[in-house]
């Protein structure tokens, strides 16, 4: 497998992981902000932090998983 296609796979994995993580983080952050009665505009900040944190973690792990699978031929 060529190196550029491996890089493309890792980038695609990280992008998909970021999108899924962002969606999950937004839902979970909204739920927690409502559950713990976060006041006013702090809700938006809390939801944003949860969304970005979750997107970063999911993207990192999906990108790493894509990198591990990059060298294998099936």
C-alpha cells in the first residue's frame, strides 16, 4: 500500500472519528448541562467544551486505529 493512501486513510479515520465524537459530545454535553442545571450562558460553554473534547478523543483513537490497520493487507 502506498504511503499517501495510508495517510489518506488515517486522515479520513480521524475526520470520521471527530464527526462522530462531536455529535456524541454535543448530545452528552446538552444532557449534562440540563441535568446539573448549569446557569445561563455557561451552558453553551459547557456544551462546547464537551463537544470539542469528545471529538478530539474519538478522532485520535479512530486515527490511531486507521494507522494500525494501514500496514495490514487483507
